[in-house]
C-alpha cells in the first residue's frame, strides 16, 4: 500500500490520500485478509459458512 498509494501519488491532496487509505483498509484489507480469530478465514468466508449453517437448521 505504501508504495502504490503514497509514493505513486505525490500530486494528490491530503484529503484524497485519506480517502484512498480508508478505502484500502475497509474494502480490501479487512475483507480479504485472513483472521486468526475466525480460524484463518476471511470475513466473507466466515459469513458464507455461518449463513450455510443457518439455512440447514
């Protein structure tokens, strides 16, 4: 992220940089990375599995 967002975009405003970083964290990092608390599943995988169990009962 640092290389692509910060060093690759030296001419964008501080506000745009803050939006880009927030978007990266909220959309990619939090949804795509694997969480140890979720048995090393992504949030999307966890919710899909939980919804599958809900439909079985």
